[in-house]
C-alpha cells in the first residue's frame, strides 16, 4: 500500500474526519515548544542568508570601485604614442630595375608593426597614420613639379597590436622609411592601463 509522508510532526496537528465534520486536536505543551523552536530556527537561517547576501554585494561593489580607481584611460597623441607602444620596421629587398629615363630603382617590401608595451592594457579604437614615402606630382596651376608625403594607416587591436605593409621604390638603396615619432602624421584613440604598470 502506497504511503504519503507527512512533512510535519505527527503529534502537531491531527485532522480527524467524522462524517462531513473536520475537527482539530489541540496542541500539547511539548508540541508548542517544539514548533516555536522550529520557527526560531527558520528565522535565524533566513536572517543569516540575507546578511551574507548583503555582505557579498558590498564586497563586489567595493572590488569594482577599486578596479575603476586603479585603471587610467589616456588619450593618445603623436607626442605620447611611443610611450606605450613599440614600433618595428623590416625592409626586404625585392629587385633592382631601370625606369624610363634609364635610372636604376630599388624596390623593397617594407613591413611595419606595432605592439603595446603593457600586456594588461586595452587599446580603444586606436588608429595611426604615418609617412612611408614621397611622391612627385605636377601642379598645373603653378606649372611646377611638387612633392608630397605618402601616408599609410594602421588599426590596432584591443591588445595593442597592428601591422601594415608598403612597397617602397627609390633611386637610393635605403630600404624605405622607418616608423618613428617624427614620421607620425595622426594618432586617434585611447589606452586603458592599470596605474601600477607605470
């Protein structure tokens, strides 16, 4: 025969069915004391639980505040960019050839790369433009040949890495422009870095 377990003490409350009437047997003194102890225990558990939740929430907020206070966001400029990033330029010789006027030209593939000095820093929408070459053009208004810089743009990842290549042609065997502070044309973006990294 299937039994249904009663979650409450058998002696606490008894319901007796007599015909259609429902009667309740009064609680004894021992049962009332026992029920009071159960109520106090439940209240204590609930109170302790609420206290622990409050403490954990307070600790979480305090940790977040500490993290925010320990991180500084810096706007990048041409002046401070290389305080936080390391440039690298590698030139690979490709060939020598003669141009229309019979002069020898040197062709190089120049690879530019950037990496952040700090592994725990975050780069936000960082973009740089820098000079990689010069080119000549004819100014018809003034009837003269002029020179202008050729710029390349590099986008950095959140980790502060970026790379771009350029094919450099010159009458001189110099291997192309080197990425330096003096060749930066424009810098956009910010870097978030912990204060204790300085």
